[in-house]
C-alpha cells in the first residue's frame, strides 16, 4: 500500500493516536497543514477532538477551509473531524458555528433522557446499505465513542448508532466520509475500517 497519506494538522489533540493507528497498518503518514502537501495526498484524514468553535478557528487561521472543500480524493473525518464536515454546529452555546459544509447536516446536542452525557465507551454501529468502509465487519460491530453532540439520521447516514436516540455514527457524500467514533481506539474493528478507507 504505497500511498501518500496525509493527516490534516487541525491543531487538535488526537492527531498522534490517529497517526500511530494508520502507521500500525504498515502505511507511511505525514501530518501537515501545508495546502500543497494536502492536495497531493492519495487519502486525507481530518481528525479532531475538542470544540467545533476552536477547531474551525484553527482551520481558518491556517487558511485551509477552501483547500479542504476542493479536495477530490477520499477524505475521512474522525469524531470532531466528522462534525466539522457538516454545515454548522450548535456546540457553542452563544451561536451556531459555521463548519466546512461538505455534507448536509447540523451538529446538535444529544437528547438522551436520563442517560448521561458524554456518550462514552463502546457501542454497536449498524452500517446503512453497502457502506464500503464497513466491508468485512459484522453488522453490529463495537466502536469507541466520546461525544455529547451528534449529527441526526439523514440520506447521508452511512452507519447509525443508538444511545437514547438514533444518530449518525458515519456520514458520506461524494469523496467525503466521516465517523463519529474513534477508529484509532476501536481495536480490530477500527483497524479494519481504517484499512478499508486506505484501500478505497
């Protein structure tokens, strides 16, 4: 698998664990916020933890918004990285944060009744239709989640999950893919999903 894999340096904290998980598959990875390097990649990862507000501010400051929107190769957003792919996030209490607008959808606070937030730990994920990222995985494979905000179910849902409500565990439109869980912390299932993405 001699590909050029780039992780966008969004200024967020979980980049090294994503890099380690991908390298563990025997693939070389570069972390970069250089537009030229990102655009020449075969596959691009958009990781993120923390708040949409801070991450979007960092992406704007690095002048990466337009270049990410123009990517034509497969791009995988992970956790907050997935949430940044939709139109907006209401994570900031004062106002809606405009996101990258790659896939229709909004990030909203989860309504889970008496269950505690964040939704943290292992949960089953159900692929929708023929989802290439879930090739070779059982229908109810377990993945590791940590989040209090989520994207609802829509025509762009690639996989769903249930925690007091149904939400998108994965979304997909054109060359843009996103997963709400952390594949880099999801054992064999996560490794298989990362491998499937790299082999797209």
